[in-house]
C-alpha cells in the first residue's frame, strides 16, 4: 500500500485549518478529468502565478485559488523548478506542488530520423528539447567533441543512430550528441563489429557505405543487394560511382539536394565525388538506419555490378554493362510513356 509522507509543518497546517478543510486543500484531487496524460513546460524562474497560468492554459487545474493558497502557505510556490512535466490521473495540490518544487520532470522523447543531414538532426533535437537550433548544429560540428568521441571532425552527424531517445528538457546539445554517439558505439559493438571485421572495414567505412545505401534504397529488402554491388566494385578497384555522393556534393556546394544527377555534375572536383575518386568517400553523407548499417556489414553475395531504377521504387540489378544499359533504356521508355 502506498503512503504519502507529510512534512511536520504540513501537520501543523492541517491542525490550524482543521483536518477536514486542510486535508481537502492539500490532498483532494485538483486536476481536471482527462483520458491520458498532459504535459507542460515550466520556464526558468517561473513564479507561482506564472505556474498557475501555465497549468490553466494546459487545462490541468480545477481550482487555481486552492493551488495558490497551498503554494503560499507551504512556501513551495517560491521553490518551483523549471522543466518538462507530465500529469496523469487525479492529482492533488500537494502532489503538483511537491512535483514542481522537487523538479520531478518527465523525460522528453526525441526521435532521430534516418537519412538526415546535420541541420535536420539539429532541428529535431532543438525542437523537442527547446534548445537553440544553432547550438545543436554547432555540437554536431564540434571538432573537440568529435575527437573526444573517436570520430573525425565534421562527421558526427553520420553516427546519430536513428532511434527514439529520452532526455530531460533543455539537456545541453553536447550531452545529447554524446549520448547518441555512445548509443551508436554500443549498437556497433553488439551488431556490426564482427561483420565489419570479416570484411576488413573500419567503423567509419561501415557508416560511410551504409549512408550511401540509405540514400540509394527505398525498400529495406534491397539494401543488402545494393551494398553488395558497392562491395563488388570496391573489390575490383572500380570507382564507386554512387549517385548519392554526387547529391551530397551538390548539397554542400549549392545548398540543396537535387533529385536527378546530370552528366556535368559528375565532373565536379570534390573529395566526395565517387565518379572521380577511388574508394569510399571521406565520410558518411547521412545518418544511416540500422537496416542500412546491417546491410553494409552483411552485403549480398552475388555477381551484380550495376543497378538501375525500375520505376516502382526498386531496382533492376545487372551483371554486365550491356544488361545494365538495357535496364536503363527500359526505365527511360517507361518514363516517356508516363509523360505522354
């Protein structure tokens, strides 16, 4: 059976008011009926009146007057702590004020989307935790933090493992980035390292290859096959010729990602241009999902060296350039028919 601890001064308050009246003020439910929970944010240095305004705006309080009275009589109304709070079920003035004075916050769920650029990840974090978006972006680009976490400068965003995390309101951006990177490291050790070692890939090479697969594939089922094509090209010493890396180059040089790569784009002099440079690019182009990461360390075993879009969101895979050209021609004929 759950019991409620009542501080000595509240016992005196109850005695002074009469146990019936005092008990009602303190322990009777003072939250509006609601199916589920309600959350609210109490800002820094909020006064008792500001807290009441917030609770009324969120339709939490039934009687602001009794909440105000108890807050003043206990002195707890002057001890409120900022944060993100959650109220579920019938709660009393005692419970609400005790929660706010002790800072018993509810963690905020932050979902990191896969296939995102650095600025989008920063925005997702900042929006949920009420942080400055520029500060969150700066944390992802922080050279000292990257080195501390064992990552090359400017590449932390690729290690932001797409998952849902829990943080407290206004957790510093560097702390958020550090925790997500540490989560990635645990995931890598448990699920990826053995496969990477068997292929002779470093952690950065795994993330880089997976990031290309992430941008290339729509269907998870195709990811191992696509990864296998790139691994086959690497083993044969071919240029990777991955269109997503050109899209990344365009994003860096022109500020936007294009849906179609043009022939002139293939001539851009840039270290991420895999049409001109051998091997994998210097780092990831996005943050890959777990399915893309697993595909990178367990690529399909096949003889495909090419693939072309098939018009359905998938691809046609080919062993020879002749087969690939036929598949590409078929795709373009289909596009022409759709335009008519």
